[in-house]
C-alpha cells in the first residue's frame, strides 16, 4: 500500500481499507471515545460532536467514491478518492468510512448522509482507541 502504484496499489489498498473498516464496526460498540483519544479529539476538533460533524461533512462531500479517514499525529480528517489511504502520506489511520456506493446503495440508495448518520451507531471506539494508543 505504501510503495506500489497502479493496479497493484489499487487492489492492495482496497483490501487493506475494507479490512480496516470492517474491524472498526461492531453490533455492540463502545459509542464514544474516552481517555487519551477523547482528549485528542477535544483538543484538535473542539468536541466529539464537532469532530463527528466535520468527519460526516467531509465524507458526504467527497465527490465520487473513496474513503474518509481520521489520521493520527495532530488528528486530521482526510477525505480521499478511490483507494486513497493516509499511510501513503506517512500518517497512521485510526478510523475510516467507506463511501464507495457499494457500501450503502442497497440500504440507502444514493442518500449518503443517511448512511453516514447510521455509521456512527456501529463504530467501536474501543478499537479506535487501541489504534491511537499504539
């Protein structure tokens, strides 16, 4: 994912991105971050609600297909088209949402904002916190 380009990159990144995404979701998630991650979100976005609003806006506004990421360091929101991944920018991914149409069309048709609203109900913040602490 970091070093390849063209078809190899596209295939490898999509497998990596989907696996990372699916391991973030849970039918019984921890619904809010706590500890050091919560402190970092409050520091870098002002509040958890402000973070969710900015992340959702970035994901809803990403033209076409791709991914929206929360990346480590000074926390940042990274909307990236196609197979984009913050690893290529030297950043550590913490959270992502799949905004390829296949992720939501069957349930939400082309109403991406409804999909994103319900995405937050499945994010397991325990998983995201463990990624942040590494």
